[in-house]
C-alpha cells in the first residue's frame, strides 16, 4: 500500500513539473504570494470620536420620538423573571437602529424581545454642523411580572 501511494505521489509530482498547464502554475510560489496579497483585508476605517461631538456647539443629540415597550414572554412570567435589559445601539443618520450590543441581558426570551423593541424605535438623528450623523445611545428595558 505504501509503495502504491509513493508511486502515485511521484507520478503526480512528475506530471506537475512537466506540465505547462494549470497544475504546474498553481503550485508556484509566485501565484501563492499574489494570492496572499489579494486576500489581505484592508484596515477598517476609524470610528468617529463621539465624545468630541458634545464639545461642538452645533451638535444636536438624537431625539427619541417613540420607544415601543418590549413584550414580556410567557416563559419569563412563569419563572417570575424581573430585571433590566441594557442595550448599546447606534442611532444611524438614516433613521435606523444599527449595531445593537447587549450589555446586560435576561433569560427566557426577554433580551430578544428588548432587541426587537429597539429595532422599532423612532427617532430624529443627531446633527453635527447641519448634517445628520450616527450617534450611540444606551437603551434600558425594564421587565416586571404583572
């Protein structure tokens, strides 16, 4: 068995070296180094310094117009779960809630319900120098069984 595998490996190597087709080119170091350069990811753009926005006199904070309540789940009610879900979200200049990050969650589907409610948030985007800009905020959803 070992001799058969060794013989097969020699045939493939010999064919790759003699062939002017694609098999010989794929194994070349030139192609490999070019592939590495092509695959390298560009550095991501730096995120804005949101803290500096507050120092600018033209800055206007986003204004929440409607914050829907997060519905309590039956499973959480059966287990008498209470507490807060704290989310960090980015209120985009487009009027959408993006980049939702859970800072503090709750079990039995309450965190998911808070995220769903946060996605329904209605707001006027923040403004800086007359242009709409994205701005991060914390959202708190309180859950208490009734």
